[in-house]
C-alpha cells in the first residue's frame, strides 16, 4: 500500500468521523419534508416498502446530518437521490454487483479486476459517507467506500459485451446484477442528477440489504454513532 493511498484513506476516515459525530453542518436548519409528501412521492415512483421505511427513518432521525442522501435498493435494482431535506431529485435503474450478498470481501479494493472472482462481486449493504473523486483512469465518480473500490459511476461504453445499456433499460431487476460491485447508472442521470447534487461535497449513501431485514441494519443504532 503506497503512501498516497494511505494518506487518502486517512483523510477520508477523518472526514467521516467529523461529519458523523459532530453537529449538523452542511444544510443546517433544513426542515425535512412532511412525511406524507415524502411517502407520496416515493409511492408514485413505485418504491419498495424497504425504501419507504429507510427514507422515512433517515429524516425522522436526521441521520443524513443535513447532507444530500442516496438510497440504493438492491432488490429492485434502483437508486433514489434526495436533497438534504428529503426532496426526491431523481430515480433510476442501476447495475449492481454480480453476486448476491451484503458483505464486502476484505482487501478487494487493492486487488486487480482480473483477480476478482464472480462470487466476490458483491455490492455491500450499509451506511456510507460518500465523496466525489476520480478513479485510476481519471473518471469522475462518487466514492461510496474508497478503500473497497466501491463507487457510483456512469455506465461505460466499453462494456458492450455485457449488454449493460440493455440491462439498464430492461423492466426487470434480475438482469441488473453484472458489475464488480459498483453502482452503475445511466450517463444522463449521472450528469443531470448525481453530479449537481453529490459531485461537490459529502453525501450519505444507504445501500439496502438483501439477505436480512432492512430494520436490522438501519434504525437500530443511535444517531451520531460510528458506521454500522
């Protein structure tokens, strides 16, 4: 592990600790939307009960700490982007890790892509403090977990053999499991929704579990505690 990588990880960890343990900073004073309006907007988009539960809990507990937030519903293969106060800014289909599971393989972010086996290509569930950055090729991404190489990014044109564009356009979530673990969204959605809202500062990303109840992960710890 080189010095640059260690430094980046240390800075990210300190930023996460400050934002998650301190008082609300960015967006301080923003009043959450009335619960009825939030649920009505999500229901109109066909959101799952797990997504409705998580969105309501985030605002009731002010768990997003005054930051924009994202809910990734792995079961439905959809991503929801919210302003700090709970206003829904956009919904999109998303590509997710090939393998089911809510864990991440230790050290996977340091391995070569060619060394990652199919069953290791999971999108881990959890609550993450994300930040904008760039990957090794210089592409702008939203780092969900830098040390694990987990990011939100645009669909790339060089994956035509995996029919990623067709998978995103399909009406069923089953064929959206294809990525190494990253959350992959359409280019237009990334540029028009993700970049303006998440591309300038920290945000909070909630990746819903698929192997256990959602309330077992969100809502069972105190606001301001360390990441579950």
